[in-house]
C-alpha cells in the first residue's frame, strides 16, 4: 500500500510538478517535498477563510474545513482532524512503482 501519488508519478499534473521541482532544486522531490508543498496549499486555503481574531482556534477551524485538490490528491481532514491521503495498492515494475489497476483505491487517514 502506498500513497496514491507515488504510484502515479507519470500523470500529467504530478509529472509537471516534478519537472518544475527538478528545474528549481536540481534534484528529485522527496516524499516529504510533496507533502510540504500540499501543506502550503492547505495553509493558503485556510488563510483565505480565517477571520479575526487570528488565534489558534480560528486557524484550526479554517484548516479543518479544507477540501481542495493538491499535488498528492484531494486534501481534506477527517472528524479527528487527521489529513486524508488517498492510498492504493501498487507494484514495482522495472524499479518503478505503478498502481495495481485491479485494486480499488482506498482513502484513509494517515495517522
């Protein structure tokens, strides 16, 4: 089982992001780079909805309302406040992780 985006690096949206990352940083993005980039999307989205007073309660509420498309997939949070990351079953083919097309995609919280 793998985060879905790691098995779908050849999809245009992800491939274009990887290409831009390589051009900017002269290296391949790590797993953490994908997630950090999406964290910035989440914070930007929340910043557009948070209202004064700008305290942790307001930020927490705004972040939990997130439901946007990021590099790693749909970005939202479950009832416990955990980010939901699409996962699926993958397999390695010639050293490259590919989605196992016969497996149904599973969405679950990464805790």
